[in-house]
């Protein structure tokens, strides 16, 4: 299963202005912040002067199901541009941006954000304008996305030598994208994930598809939404309004199992499309949700 988490405002970038030394450009306490500007990472040494830009952007994770275990994530950019006038490959890097104030003083705070969440190599002498680019998140970045599910996550964009505080070779080096085009974080999660969505229980089958099924109400209300459990022969869950619902699955023929386990059945004829649970007697039961 996958979902596109959009890049939303606020986003923008900081610019050091042209400085006489790398240290001066890198270590500024304050630099001009352009709110709403396309995120831009730059480390340029040209004509004996240095210029650094640091970007910031926000990912909206409010539509990602709570508790999702993210398998893969990548920043998709429909209109990205990059340039590297040097003989060495460089990296455009996604870093943590939480807590960085979106004002001129944020330039210094972003300098302290050095943990890589993902990166894109820009080869030697590369020069492209308005091309599709994807930046994959690493395990640390995926964990940060998971921690922010249900809300938003502020991220930074920096060049690799800016992060390591290493003076770059002479030449333009930058990466940015146009916010007028599609931009989002594509999130994939593993089969077998189960959650409650509205009045239905939802799960991801072995093909990565979301399936849902609505149970019948038991008459009990005022419960904490999202909880699910096995009681007797039924799978019970609490819907989004706090009402208890239950589903009776059909027996599969397997017995002597540990009660309350929930899984995706991969055996024919279920072919990974059925949600299975073990009832209180140790019998396996299953039902097929509707693909959505």
C-alpha cells in the first residue's frame, strides 16, 4: 500500500549572500530568509566569493494511517534542477528541520542540523533543468516520518559540503525544485498492517492493496477508537466514533492455534486477500475485505 504525502507550506530558503571566505558564509548567525521560495541548497565558490543556501519544507502526514510501519519513502519532485561545475560528485541532502525558526535567525539553527535523512547524488559536471528526481529516505528518515504520522514534519535541504563544513571546489553547485509542479513524499508500507478507518476495519493484503470491511455494532459505545481484539468467535474493534463493532469470520480448517493472533492468509484460495484471526478456541477464521 502507498500514499502520497504532499509537500505543503511553509517552505522557503535562507541565503548567505556573497562572502569573502567560506567560514564567513557558513557560520553566519543570521541570513536572509525567503518565505514561500522554492527550497534550494547551494554551495558555490565563484570569483573568489562564497554563497550558501539552505532550504526548508514541510511534509503533510495527516492522511497516513496511525501506527504505519513505513517500508519505503522517497521525495518525488516533478520539476527539479541541479548543477555541479566541479570534477567531484556532490550530494543534495534531506536533513531534520524540526524546531528551526522560519526567520533570518533560522540559518544558524539549520547549520546544526547534520543528520542525513536521505540524499541525491549530483554527478561531476551535471547540469539539468526541470527534470523528475526522487530522493529516497534512509532508515533514520523513515523513522522520523513515522514519528510524525498524523501531523506534519519540517525538513531541511542542504548540500553535503555545507553539512561537513568543507570548502567546495570552485564552481556552481546547487539543487532546487519548482513548487508549482508535483512534489510529495511517496510512502509505502508492509502487507499485514491493520487499522480502523471510520466504521470499518482496514488492512493491507499481500499485494499491497488496502481492503476494508464493516462490522455490526454490538451496542457498546464510548470506547477508545482504534482498538481491536478477539472475543469468542468474533473479531471486535472500536470504530472512529467509539462504538464497538464485530465481524464473524469463516473457519479455515486450521485448529490448535494461539488465540488472538491476526495475520494475512497467503494460502490458496485466499491468495493473501483475507484477514485471518485465531478465535478463543484456537480455530483460524478469516474474511475478505473489499478492495479500496
